[in-house]
């Protein structure tokens, strides 16, 4: 992983297995507008946020209690000039036990400061991962985008 790619981390008291289960419940923390399957390697899903953002992901690695990896197949932002931003990126959720807690380390490999969307995207991941996903893991209820 490059130091320039976006990453964030947090810890919870729940088990790595509980964290993994929440991460793979994409509709529970990212968006209720997810179309497609999100449970097994090879599954593809599409994220939709109004007319501003659409992306298609493929699950490329799932190791229960340890890791989930998504590959960005296609992406569209209405607010950037370079329509290739995110395409080919890897979204990686590493889960590990640290001092009796579970650490979730999220990286979007390829989301770099040179991207026009970097500020918007890194702020959004800060909310979805550190607030919504954490809430789903710790309380059973995330704060995903609501389906229209």
C-alpha cells in the first residue's frame, strides 16, 4: 500500500467476526441503494448516490474475520473532469486483534491527493467508515444513505 492512498483506522470492542459481518453488510453502513450481491468472492454490486456518484465493484477477496477487498470496475462522478478517477482502485478492509480490541484498517488503494475528488471522497469515507460502519459494528445500526 502506498502512503499516499487514503486510509483510516478505528478500533471496537466487538470480535473480528462481528466486524467482518458488518463490513459485508454494505447496505447497512454505506447505502441502501446498493444493487447486486455483496456476499461472496466474484459478486458485483453497484453503488448509487443521486446523480452524483455511481460505481460498480467486484468482491475479489473475503477472509472471514480478517479481510475484505473490492475492486472498482467502473465509476462516475458528476463533479469531476477526469471520469477515470477510482477505476481500478482497490478498497481494502483489514481486520485484526490488537490489545483485546478489534482494529479495522480501511484503505482505498489508488485514491490519491492528486485526484480531483480526493477531498470529497476522503471526507465521505471518514463518515461512512469511521462513523456509519463503526456504529453498525458497535450498535447494530449504521447510518447509510437512505433509499429514495
